C-alpha cells in the first residue's frame, strides 16, 4: 500500500483488552502502524526478536512489571526509543515520576486518542530530526546567529553572553526552528541523556523553566521585545519561525 513506509511505527502496551483494541484501531485510522501487547514481557520478547518502532506508549498499571518500572528496564536493555505514558493515573505525583524516569510525555487517557496522536507526532518529528551542527558551521536563524566553535550567540550582531549550557539550549531550539522540543530533551541537553532529576516541584521541568527564563532575560537585555522562545504548556518549548526581515 502506498505510504505505509511513511507511517509512524508505534508499540502500545496496555493490559485492558478492550481499550487496547479500540486505541489500536483508532491509531491505525489516524495513520500509525501499531503493534500492541498486553504486558511488558511480551513486548520485550517481541523487540528482542526484531520488532521495531519509532515510539513506545505504555500504560502505568501493567501486570508483572508496571509501566514505570518497565521504562528503566528498557534503557538497561539498550532500547532507547522515546516513551510516552498513556494512563488514567493523572496525578501530579505520577506525572513527575514518569518524567523523572525519562518519559518524554504523559497523556491522560481522558484526553482521547487524537490528542495522543498529535503529541506523538511532535515527539517523533523532533527526535528524528538531526540536531548536530558541525563545529565550524555558523547557524543563522532570522536575527539570531550561533557560532558553535566559540559557543557564542548573537542577536542583531550583539553578543547575548550566554553560558555554555544556555548556548546549547538555544542551539537545540534554533536547530528545530518552528517545532516544539520537549522539556526532557532540553534537560538532556543541559546534562546528559537519561540523567535522573529530582522529583516533585524540584524536578527537571522546574530547572528547565529557570534556564529558559534566564535565557529570555539575557536576550531582552539586547532586545526588549524579544519573544522567540515560545512555550507549549506541559510539553516543552520552541524557537519561533523567523519573521520577515521587514517585520
């Protein structure tokens, strides 16, 4: 069938047979190629036997091994696919714990499958897009200029005086101009992939927000009207598309 190879390949793990069947059918209708499993062990066995995917969607309350405990096991076994929790356990505690363990998103089942589909498309689009710049390459993004060799950022040719970590965050966002980057991806940029942050209000999203606030303030010292860094609540940030030079 034409276009099948372009579909996002998704692994869904949920022990509720009715929900799993209905969600799989709806995701297929929305253009995803879905492999579904009732528990983590059968999913792990299938992946070990060659099943591939672009993203894994986990329910929290799986039998034998819960979804939240399955996530670090995936990493230990070398499975580095982005993980999204789709669950009815929508408390702040569960959400923080999921992000602290390395999940890229946390979606309440009550939001519906179409919302899940949109969030997954953003994640897969972001994780598939190459982000690295050659060290000698200069990146121009509207009024922003980045010089990776010296880790300097310029706005209208004025040095913004970013720290190395702040420069790396701006570089990540500007390399994905117009597309949202998750809180977790920004935090990994600040530390390293899989770094485990604190929980609750002292968790990594608080640290990301603080870093973004400092970056915005530094740009606003150069340009009081600076507004390029946009927030997608509960998901992440993006560098807005460059405006016309005449704007």
